[in-house]
């Protein structure tokens, strides 16, 4: 009886080990199939001249993301912004978000996760005018930002949606006189 019990324990122990290894292997395979690298979204401003007329402060803004080659698969897995908004923010004190004022530039009904906004050798870019109403102080900071409606799927397969800030960049401005402004990238 003792021999039979020992054989049973040994077989039980071997079975548990084999089952555990098989489960770990299956879990790793599932993890590898479902993990998609998160895209990196980037925005920057290019100061294309030294001095701007205060009524036409229009630097060039570049923005987009580094996406995998499988954009449709990214959409299915939750890397999906079917529309987005462009904003400027001004600040009361330095670039402290307490007391920041929001100015909506425009709404875009295009998916930010797309070939158009893919960062490669060429970035998507556009000239955007900073309204003189935002340049109220002799010097200060302006933040160019993009926010969008995120559509995704959580770990349980449930559809989720949320509005969130995606990317942005800070610009420092300084008035040289009543009619001219100098811009500088901060980060």
C-alpha cells in the first residue's frame, strides 16, 4: 500500500509540474499575441523666423505618432483616436497649469492613428496662427496641445471611451515692442 501511495504521489507531483509548465507556456503565448507596443505621440513647434509681427504669429507645428505597421490592428486593440482637437493654453504664472486658459484652435474628424499622422521621414505639419489675444503679457508661455476621444477595449473585452490629452509642446514668447514677438521652443 505504501508503494502504491508513493507512486501516486510521484505521478501527482509530475502531473502538477507538467500542467503548470503547460499553463505558463499558454499564458506567455497569449501575452505575446495581445501585446502591441503603445504608440509614442510627439508634437513640436518649428520657429521658422526670428521675429513675428504680433498680428501674424504663425509658426509651423509638427505632430503625429510612431505607430506599428498594422494600424488597423492598433485600432482593434485600443490605440484609436477617431477625432481630436487642437488647443493653445496660456498661463497666469510661468507654465503652471493652475490658472491656465484654454483656446480651441479646431476640431479634426480624422483618426490620429493613421498613415497621415505617422511619423517617418516626413511629419504631418501645418502653420497655425497664435492669436494676438493670447499674447497679453510682455513675455510668457503658450502650450500647443492635442486632446482626443480615445476608443479602446479593456482587458475584459469591454468597449471603453474617454477624452484625454495626447501630446503637446511649450513655447516661450517675448514681445520686443508693441508690434513684434520672438518665439522660442521650451520642450
